[in-house]
């Protein structure tokens, strides 16, 4: 008899990440690749990170600080919260997994919207839970529909805010109404990976809600605006009680020394963050102007990516960009067959994206493939 995994894993497909630059170079024989598919920071990371990491190399033979003490103190001060209201993880992926492992039992239900970040579904299934997936309304989460879908079996509501892949937000007024009616024994996970890029007003100050709502878990990451995706470091904010539960599931030493050092250095360089946000805002305006002139539909974004409708088969469009050395994300995997999601890159990279888009539209006279 062969060894078999738990039955809960039968419905899970292996996670498919965006292709790496090196793999695309080898596959297509290209010398230069612009990767705009994984919402990474094209401007790199703060030079302070490089210096801080160099100075920490001698400590690599020692175990990391399992409590992330220095980073914990700095973030507690930034957010004006207690140090015990923080948890750290190997990126948001691990933190999301920890939440599911802590609160979900077999046959419990977890609600998410679709399309959104796919890992919410995976971790729910891993625990033998049932995913309740609700369609977006006008490309954003419909909290009224979420509330109506809650049952006695509901344990978690996963809410990516701003949402990936659409870039839309749930506003403060909407979230306030939702929380007033949400059962206290249901955990609301607010995944705010893209919070630094938000441009719309009335975005919730989620940290201020922790005092009144003990069932909220806020997730943040250093992968996006700070450009530390390779270091794998994120953090969560919640009540002391919730953090205590999560720490029972968390691996004791889960964030390496260099990741901690890099995160601390990033927080000490506001000028780099400012450059990233300025480039993002300027580039989004470039895209909006181009789409308006081309007559293309798009979703106004609060993230470092933009979703728009080419009117063409998205897999074909992604393939044509790849031939030209640019990796983008086809919308088919999100159920949007003619849409594509493109990471906001450097300004000149975005100009190139638009130039190629115009060429593809001209070749096809705006008609679908």
C-alpha cells in the first residue's frame, strides 16, 4: 500500500507562481527580461538594506532572534500598539497558513471573494475546511453578500484590501457596517499587502479597530513597497489573545536574521519609499491616459499593478509580450479571458508596455483573437 496524503489535499493544485526571469531567458533565448507579473518592486530596495545586510553577515552562524525584538519595537512605535500585538512570518504566505492552522477545523467554512489571492483557498482546504467563494461586484468585494453567506460553520472571512488582482478597496464606511454585524467568534483577516499604494480616500484605519474588535487580524508585508520579496518577511497585528493563539502554531524560528535586518533598514529610509510611491502614482496616470485614449476598460487601482481589458485573448497577449521580453499576467486564471494584470514598473518600462499594447491593437484592429 502506498503512502497517501490527507484526503483534504485531493482538491488542491500545486501553487503556480509567476515565471522567474532566468527561466524565461532560458526558455526563449532572451538576454533581457522585464518582469511585470508578480507585483515586485522594479525600483529594487533601499541602499540601506544592502549596507545593513553586509554588516550582519558575521552573525549567520547563529540562530535568529525568534522574537524579532528590534523590528517588533520599531513597528510597535510606528503603529502605536503594544509589542505583544505583533506576529512575524516568512512572508504573508506563512502568516495566512498560520491563521488557518490556528482557527480552522474539518468542515469549518471560510469565506473569500473571487478573484482574489488564491492562497486563502489553499490553506482552507489544507485544514479540511470548506471554501465559500463569492463573486466580486463591480470588481470589488461585496460585504453585503459576504454577510448573507455567513452560517454557523463560518470561522474565517478572508478579505484582501486592496484586492489582488483588481486593485479595488473596501472603504471605511463599508467595513464599519460589516464589523457591527459580524459575529465575534468569526475571524476577519484583513490582508493589507498593498496598503502603502492606496490612493482613494476613506480607506479603513484598520489598526485603530483592534482595540474594539478582538477578532481582526491585519496582515502586512515588506515584499511590495519596500522591495524585500526575496527576504520573505511579513507581520500581523491583532489583539494579544489572538497573537497568543497564533504563536502556538507558528514555527519557533521562522524569520531569518537577514530578513529582520533588511526590514529594519527599510523602515529607516523614508526617501526610498517616497520614490517608489511617486513612480507608482506617475505611472498609473500614464496608464489611465493611454487607456482612455485607446478606449480600453480598466479598473482604477490602489496597488502597484493595474488590471485592464485588451479586448483580445489574454493568453495570446501575454505570449506576445513575452516574445518582446516582458512577462505579464494573463487574466484567464482570474476568470477574465480578455483582461491582463501588469505590475507597475519603472516609468520607461510602463511606456514600453503601452507602446507594445498599441502595436498589438493595431495588428488586430481591436478585434478579439
